[in-house]
C-alpha cells in the first residue's frame, strides 16, 4: 500500500504502520503547520505529559483511558522516530529492532543457556550484561544511573542500584533511625537560621524518606501522587465548607481554616 492508502487502512496488525503513514503525511509539505514545526526538544514536554497521564490512568485502574493514553504515548515515540528518519539517523523499525535485540541479549536465561530462577537474579544478571555492553566496568558503579529522571525517582533508582552490591540497611529500624537523625539535623539548621544547611538537610531528609519507601518496596512517586490527591481533595472540601459558612478562602482567618480543615479530613477520609 502507498502512504495514502495506508492512512485509511483498518486491517488488524497494520495499525502501527498506518500511524507511521499518518505521521509522515502530517510532516510532509502541505501537511500540518504545527507538526511541521516540531523538534525533538520542543516535544519533550509532550512526552513527559503523556507519560504521566499514562501513569495516572494505571493508578486509577481506568482501562479505557489507559488505552487512550498509551496511544498518545505511542504517538510520541512515532513522532520522534519520524523526525530522526527525516535526517537519516534512525526510524521506528531500527528502534524496534534495537530493543528486540537488547531484550534477547539481556534475557540469556530465556533465549540462551544462562540460569536465573528469581527476579533478583534476573535483575543482577541484567545489570552485569548492561555494564558490559556499555563499557561501564571502568566507570563508577552509579555512573549514569537515573539521569534525567525526576528527583524522587532518581533517588530511588540510585538506592536500589547501591543495594544490589550490599550497600543497604539490614533492617527497617535503621532507616527509621536515619530519618529521625535527619529531622534533628534539619531542626538544628533551622534554629541556627543557616539557610544553606537547611537546604542540604531537607535534601538529606527527603533522600532518607525515599529510602524507607524503597525498603518497603513502595514507589515514592506513587505515594507522593496519592498524598497530592488527598491534599487536593481535602483542600477542596475545606473550601466548600468555608463557602457554605459564607467565607471565601481569602476572607477566612487561621482558626476558621483550621476548623474547616479538620472537618474536611473527617468528611474525606
């Protein structure tokens, strides 16, 4: 089929090919002005937004929207491949071929003669193969770990990798003790009005809290997202209660806000 014919294709199994044809048409002369102006850099916010919207659909268990969001995320991959193909760097086939080769290479316990009977063994083997492929043996162990990730995710990834070589707390009580230690150091920095130290100690405290989440096998981004949702839900209810009492957020005093907040907590759980 030509690209023009492919755009109208409804044949199952050829829809990724159809998406590529549509993307090619949008970027071609006479296509969409907005699409034609985009670059890898200009699309970064879209890529991040679509990834987070996909995560949100997963966390809400919304399968209908998950299908839609995965489509939006796939579009970003196809878009970047189209941009790269236009200047001869790579295309979607090369990307698919590269990840396919990587999966086969890094799963020798499935596709070759290696043995790995647990998830921990699989991950350890994956890291060893990865370091060998990238020539990282001579570099620091944490080299490049989580680069570009949001800070909470990167903290968790750094800690997980360090734990793989035994750099970890033996028990949860050690992590909790470290959090208490960091709180005390933060309080001391605040009392001393040392702004630079406050920044540093806040970072240390957050890093320790992420460590506790990792130790308990909890994704810090997931619990942070849940906390954000809970705060927004309670704040909205507080605002509703204040309005019902004839007060706006701007007009309410501290006592009225505190009372409405406590009532909102009870109402929203």
